[in-house]
C-alpha cells in the first residue's frame, strides 16, 4: 500500500492552525502597536488608519530590503535575536532619505525547517527594531520550504511604509554647491559587505569574538534624524548602504553636482582598518563597499551644522562634517 502523505509529513507544519504559535505571534506584534493600527493580528491583510498620522497632505513612502549574508553569521554563532533589528533598520533608514517617518512594517521569513525557538528570536529582534523606530509590526509571512533551504538556514525580507507631509518631502532638489555633508556614526558594518567579510576571515574567527562584533545590529536613525528634520532645513539624506559612498551619495545629488569627502574628518573604527589590511583591499573598494563608520549623511547649509550636531548628540549619535557638495559629478574621496 502506498504511503499516506500529508503536508506535515512533507516537512511543512500547519502553523496557521496552531493556537499556541498564533498566540505567541500576536503577543509579539501587539508590543509594537501604535495609533492607527486597526484589527487584530492573524488576518489576511493589515489595516492602518492614515488619519491617525495627523498630516494634512500625506504622501506614502514604501521600502523593502533584506539582511544579506549577515544571516550566515547569525547561523554560525547561533545568535538570532538581533538580526531582526538589522532587517527593520535597512528599511526604515531608507524611508528617512525622503523625510518620512515609518508607520508600519511587515516581514517575510523563509526556512527549510521550521524551528520555533529560532523564529521567535528573529521576531523579537524585529519587534525591538520596530519599537526603536516608532513603527508597528502589523503582519508578515512565514514560509517553510523543505528541500529548498538547508535545515538550519533561513532568509529574511522586510517591507516598511512611512508618511511625510507633501511640502516636507526631501528629494535633493534644494541641494546646492557649498552645502556641507554631515556624517552620522554607524554601529559597525551594518548589513553590507558580509560576503566579502566571510572571504577574509575564517569560520573559526567568525565563530569567536570577531564574529560577535560583526553581528552588532545596524543603527536605526529614525528618532534622532526626525528630530533634526523637525528643527532644521535638511536638503538631502543619504543612507550609506550597499555601494557605500561612491554609489549612494550621487543618488541624492541634482545634475551638475558632485560630492567631495574628506576621509580624515572622522575616526574610522579599528575593525574597518583590520578588514582592509587582512583583505588587501584598496581605498576605492573600501569606500565602495563599506560605510567605514558613517551610516548616514545629511546635506545641510554650513550654518546649520552645529545645531544638527547638538541635536544628534542629545540622542547619543556622534557626527562629523565630512565634506561638501561641489560643482561636477560623482564622488571624490581624499
């Protein structure tokens, strides 16, 4: 007689009908709720009352991103409680580039073997990231795909929606030659360049103190930068992610303008220097791949720089004037 198969015997648990799992998920989601979230967790979609945002002429802003191969580092160290912070950070920091504040977040978690403990740790990090950025986790998707992912591996994607008043949208059009670049300190490598880092260091090194340092979660800039935007005219915001300085600064500059960056203007964290030495990496490649200690750049009039630095300092975010906008194109690092 042929074996009687079920979906669960094929490796896919019946999560949507599991009361304990649904209760745990609902508790986590409710920890991040903000005014405007409607309904209860577990529905087919999520509802948000935009009137609660309190804006007269709101523009919705959306972003999506992942964590990349930093996930492999979490797996090697069996530490999954901060990778969700990275996921939220990569999305909500992008929202800031338009001046938007995040409203809500959704996640996508895919794995070959559902392990409740690991999933719970990842979700705890996502909730923590949402709370740090003042947005709500309103839902997501858990996909169990046996035979597609290795048993101990998983992938993550995140989706954020924010809002900004139409007249306060930041699109770079007001940037002028002579404006200053204010660099905000990163918390480390954030979530970029890990495929290269994993080539430079051995698995043994990555399982030790070095790996734990590299797993430091991406800094979430939402609250300090929104405070700056509230009190100062900011002409442009660049999130220094994949492509680092050479690729990200030009994304916000009007035609005919470039940027000059002074690499000596801030104290580069020692770990970046170690990576450059161990990998024999050129300065150009370092500034095209890694943030080198600067996770976000604000473009300001020179007179506004001291005030912005003071506001950021109140949020315990270090910042430095790292360059200026110039006539021309592209980015020059000296």
